[in-house]
C-alpha cells in the first residue's frame, strides 16, 4: 500500500466549544457561503487544476532533442488538452509545442521521427511525424518544426495497447495489451463481444485478486507483444502484421498491475527484459516478482534471471550492449516497503550479484550509462530525491548477495542535493538527462554534462567523492504561470521524536507572512499516508501544500516513524505500531513547530486517529480524513492487497497478534471519545480502503451528534484524479476549514 500520500490528514484547531455545532438537516447544502481566495498573484485550487502537467521526458537516440508530453485542463471548456513539447538539448532554438488533438501517446522511433498513437474506429493507429531540426549557424537562427504531415504506419486491432518501445536495431515495436487466456491479440474483440453477450453481469472467482486498486479483475491480463516495423530503402515505413506474444505459455503478466508501465520492462538491441508476479503464488498475499529475459522475436522461451529468493522487483534494465542487466530487488516476500537493492546480472557469465547490499537507502529507478560501465539511479535521501551514480564492478566469479568490493563500487556519489529527480536517461558524450520537481514547481527537464571526468575520478579514487557540477534547466513549462505566485519553498526542520530519534518535517509559510509580525496565522497539519511514504521537496497535483499556504494557512508536514528516505530501520519501525511511535513523533513535532514559529496561532486542523485520542494533546478544532481506515481489523478482510495488512498488523485479521493490535489501535474501538467535527472524503472505486470505512465513521459521528460531513466520489479511486472532482475536493476541504477557523485572526 505504498503510494504517494495515500492517507491525507488535515487539521485546524481553536479552543474547544462546550458543545458541537448543530447538525444540518439537508446533507446536500453548505452551512455557509464560501469561496476560495482568488487573485492574480494567488495560487488557488483553480490554478492547480489548470496548471500544465508534464509527463516523463525522453530524449532521442542522438541526444539532441527531448520529448515532453503534457496536459492542460480548461475549466471553461471542461476539457483536458494533450500536447507534446520538443526542446533542443544543446541549442538555443525555440522549443516546439505540438497539440495532440486526439490525445494519445507519443514516443521516438528515430532521432527525427516521433510516433503518435491515436484511437481509431476499430483499434489504434500510429502515425509517424518527421521533425526538421537545424541548429544555429552564421546567418541562420535555427529551426525546430514539423516537416511533413503525419503518415499512418501501424494499425493495431485493439484500443487498449499501450507502453510502446521501439528497437531500431531489431526493427521491432514492443508494447503491452490485454488478452484472454489464449494470448491471441487479434481475437480479443470477438471474445469481448462474447463476454458482453453472456446474458448476465456476474464475475466468478476461485482465487484472488477479486478486485485490485479500482478495477474488478476480469478474464484478461496484460502481456508484452512485439511486431516488425522497419523502413525500406526509400525511408517508407513497412509494418508486418505479425504479433508475437513474448509471454506466450508462461502465465506471466507484465507490466505488473496496477501501476506498472514502461518501467516494468526494457528493450535493448534484440532483447526484452521484464518483471512479473510469480505465477505460482497467490498475488493478493505475495509480493514476489521474478525477472525474465526473452529475444524480441519470441523465438525462445523467456529465461529467468532472479534467484527465486526475493520479494518485489522494480525497474529491470539492460545496458546498450545487452551484456548486462540490472534491477531493484526487495528481499521480503509480502512487504512492499522493504529496502530496494541494486542487483546486476552478467548475461555473458550468468553471474548475479547485489551492488548496494550495505547502503541504507532505496533506489527507485536506474539506468546504465551508454558505455555500460556505470549505473545512474534516483533514490530518496532525507526527503530529497537525488540522482546517484556507481561504477559497475568487475563481475564476481560466482553469484553472491554481498560481494567484497572496494568502496568506490558500493558508496554512491550524489549528483543532485535538492528537490526531487525522476526519469533519468544517460546520453552519449557523458551527459545525463532527468526531470526534477519541487514544492514550488512541477517537473522540468535538466541535464548534467561532463560526467566522463567524474566517472574517471570515481574509478581512480578509493575515497568518497562529492560532485561539484551543476545541472542546467532545459524546459520551463510552468515558469510563466507560477512566476508571480511566490510559492513557499518550504523550510526543513528537525526535532527529537520517539526513542530520541531525529525526525524531520517541513514548514511552509502562508502567503503574506512577514517575519516577527504580530498577526497570528492558522496552522494546518498535513499527515502523509502510505504509511511508508514521505513528504518530499516534490510537486503534487493532488496534495499540494502550497495551495494550503496560498489560502492563508501556515503548513506543517512531519515525516514520522514509518516514513521512507530516512533509512530502513526508521521505515520498518511503524509495522505493528501504527498508534505508537508515529504518534509520539507527531506530538513532539507539532509542539516543536508551534514553538519554533511563534507567528503561527494555535488554530489547527488535523486527522484520523487523533480524534480517537484526546489525550494526545493535539486539541484539534476540526478534522479532515481522506480515504482513511475506520476499522483496521475489518480492513484486513476487505482490502485488495492482503499482504499489506498481514505485514503491518502482525498476521491475518483473525490471528491473535493481529486482533490484539487492532483492539489497541483501530479508531472504531474509540468512537466514544469522538467529539471533534470531521469531514470525511472517499472514492467509491477505492478498493484498497473501501468507502464503507468513511461511511461507517460518518454514521458514528452522526449518531454521536458531532458535526460531520461526508463527501463521496462514486467514480474516484484512492486518489481524486478527475479535474472537476479535484476542484470540488479542495472546495469542501477549505470550506470546512473556513467554518471553524476562517474568522480566527
């Protein structure tokens, strides 16, 4: 259940009233009129909803152009417009924006050709869009433009194909699609029609999953296909409709549901590497994944590269030469937040070894350098997602999980030291492309150059090095929209938490704040979920702390016990102790923040278990709970990923230890203590935490006579993704705050 900020708690507090506000009879009407603070220089919820949302940037093979997909929503038109930005990497030529009128994916198939996937009447069509790019020269200002109208090059039989990768060397297109048990791509439409005409709407299950994340599990699964796509001597694209199921006869499914994409497989030369859940284990209470490699034409059966003694797997990659593979491996089956370690597999020597066995951080994405002798990766480190690099050591003589290696091979060198990096892509001539966001900006594309000198220094030194180079910004997708908003960059603070551990948090000052002023500001405490997650110096389109700061709230965010990026011991320590050390950390952090920022007034807003325990001393005036847990024991039966509950609560929900922990910590056992007004928000397609959790809590509050409000989104999952629903979410939250603290200056 490790997701970015899955359980969001918000809070605001004034001295308690002697009795709760009266209940309203009409559940569909607001208690009072409310509107956002909206001015040209304020970053309001409407601005968040309409701000450009960049996707993953990808450079072409030549390394001189980068493609960035982005979307931009219009509240006026109620339409989400999709576009791509093409930007030069080593030139001052103006970037080119291309609007994708029909939406769809875009990806490189050559250094001067972009493929665009669009939905057609009977499937998908892929068009080739040639790009004209000339750099500046004497008397020439340079040009970046489309040279010819798009040309249809591929037709696919279904509308669900996605995750496209193209191998120029093999002349094959690789993608994923959903198929039935026969694995046949071309019979899907006929089988869909038969399924829809079966005469009933029943789903029947003999094994889990029954439903996963936001979808009832049906008869199809996602697998990888390849198909020939080449250019003839006249540069015309030739598509041969011979679809090869690369996973045929294996029971494998890749990418891994529900969030897997192109990060679950990689293509190099004529090989495809992928990860899949172990087909012999029940998916709902196991996390074990395996890694396989298969030739891109599917001539031979996939070959397993993993040892068989592992948990989840992420980010399998191949080097350009297809001589080495690497992936991120967790040790424990059944624990999704175990420490991720880099594993390298020498495909020529058939030797596998762990590279970061002794490094107490968890990488989340990796890539080989173009020469294949270095690995670049991102990893969270104390609420900052940094870029790191390690040289690939000589292959050991035998497979091992803890090889004896010099420090230069085991102590990563950080290339960035702030914000949040993602989407790393090594380029030729010692360059690294990546995206980076922060609390004040969504993703933009950056590049670090001259890495050959650093790589040489690493190889020649046995002592840890510090990179002193700089990253150059390539794109500025939202700069003009945010320039006048004066968003808070956040201030990191540290305090002593449970067991005298150092605990980190963030403070964001409200718009209009000045040092040592007499005015007091209401404080909002944001509580991240996961629970193994973290508040990082990173942009979010869902839980954006600057939106709260811009509406006039002093924002406090604490990374208590269980948070990631602070070492595995700290992450593990929340298991079987949800109401213990994490709440001690939040108590102490809350007190520290209020003392450290005297301009903040004890007018607070908070969440979930705090309402069950007045003795914690938060004294919250109002609570907001987003897709939270009401009855932890019942959630052990009703959630989709059963392994999560089994790990976090010490066993299955009927077992002695688990039942005792639920008795100790479950909010449903402390309803008699509830007296704080609470807003509950839930999506009905949230199968991780079903909406009955919030409905049950709301029913309890109503019968207690405690001021409460329930907001249900029937079409949303654990996240609120629809733009209009996002705006409604913010309206209800800020209206709730305003009801209790709006006039508290």
